[in-house]
C-alpha cells in the first residue's frame, strides 16, 4: 500500500532526462485528435465556412492542448513509471480518444458533449496522479499543498464543464470564461510551491509535439502528389505548390528549433507559464497551416473553389500567428535590440499583406526564407562576437 503513494518529485537538475516511451505513446494518441481537428478545419475552409470553422477549431484545440499540457508538466516533475502510474496515464489516453471522436460534432453543430466527456475522463486520470502526489508528501511540504490545489482546481473546472452537457450550444463568452479559470488554476497551485519540472525535458516534450503538428501539415502536401498518376503528370502549378509548401514547413521547423530552448528555460524559469501557455498559438497555428494546405490541394484537384483573397488569408493568418507565437515564447527573450525584436512582428504583418497579392503562397515562402536567412546570419554574428570576447 505504501508504494501506491510513492510519488516524489524528480530532480530538475537530473542529467539526460529524456521523454519516456510512455510519454511518446501518449503523444501518438494525441495525433488522432489533432488530425481530426485539422481535417474538420480543412472541410470548413472548402465549404466557405472559414470563420465558423476557425472558431470551432480554436475551442476544440484548446481541449486537446490543455489535456496534453496537464500530463506533460506533471510527468516532468513526477514520474515513477510503476503500474498504478501507467494505469492512470492509460485513463488519460483513453479520454483523448473520446475527445477525438467528438471533434466532428463540434464542427457540425452537434455540441461539445463527447468532448466534455472525454475531457472529464482525462482529467479524472490526472486527479488520480495528483492525489498520489499529495499522499506522498510530508504534511508540511509545499508540494502537498500544490497537489491538493491542483485536485481542487481540476475538479472545480470539471464541474463547470459538465454543467454544460445539457446545452445545445455553449456561448462563446462563457467558453472563454471557463478557459480563463482553467489557465488560472495551475498558477494558483504553483503559488504554494513550484513543482520540480525539468527544463530540458519540457523543451523536448514541446519540441516533439511541434514536430507532430508539422507532420500533419506534411501529410497534406503528400496528398497533392498522390493525386497524380506519375511524375510526368505533375503540372507546373502543382510542382510550385509542393515546393513552396514544403519550403514553408521547413522554415517553420527551422525557426522553432533554431536555438536550444532548454537554455532559455534554465536561465529564467519565471517565464514558464507564459512560455507554456504561449505555445497554444504555435501548436494551433501549425495545425491550421496544414488545413490551409489541404484546402489548396482540393482546389488544385478541382474539388473546391475559393476566392483568391480568402485562400490567401486561411494560409497567412496561421503563419502570422505562428511567427507571433515564436516571438512571444522565444525571440523576445533572445533579441538584444528593439529593431531585432521587431523582425518577427514585421514579418507577420508582411505575411498578412501578401494575402492580397497574386501567388500568395510564393510570397509567403519568400518572406519566411528571408526571415530565416536574417536569423541564421544573426546567430553567426552573435557567435563571432562571443568568440571574440572570450
């Protein structure tokens, strides 16, 4: 019985703290939910319901991302990897599958019932993990108070979500009030005592999910090639689309992984909440880029038609938000001068303006490549200055 409550914090200075096979499996389960949300957004785009689909996507992606967040930060601080731990993680993984099954309901106007039920299943597993942590700590330990606050916060939020089950539609303002409460609960819990999360581990986990979301976008590009019988059938337009599309995704990858993130988190752990929460914009924007690319493939195949400006906006808006997310989470802390700090916001504005130009996708490619070249040169310049000063 004593081993059931053996949930002590891991050292944040532990060497070679890498993602476990269970965490990687956990991420793979979330691939299903992310792919479903992106697919529904894609269908909304080609049905000329971009605004309605985008709102539904924002709501659904929050449920997916927040459920992933809860376990990821917990596992960075507490991970005994025993049988009870794995069972409680299994419950969370099963809940994510229920969430994935309910994604189409939201976009088709059938409500959030299945997503709320799946979300509640996931949070039930996380409550179990926090209760194990609570009973593992000494009576006067700050982590004991932290754990109980997490339990109280999660249960209170779930009561709020479950109260919506009888509603056909949740008012958007009420949804965002619940989101604010969800985001505030961990802040309240951490004020009692910070959990021993590991900077390198957290950076790796976020990087892995970034790769997963970008991978969904790569799949959209592959559909353009699958629609042709042979390479000789690839038109110039389709070839340019594939080249530009993959160049865009490669730039998004390079800009995210341009510098080690764990160094940033090690130097200033106080940015953890802003950094972690800001990634919602990065993850959701990357998934939306995939939906925009998939919509473009349908247009190339003659399965749908969209106004050129609308087609440009569904691509440039998520790209612009992706850059703003990177600026908020990473680059504002790394840049040393005001002009350097403005580079990413300026690039985001240029992307949005390119929506009103012909060949928007090529303009987006050029803007992102230009930003990447500037960033790489800045890295080289900073490296030379560091070597000269030493």
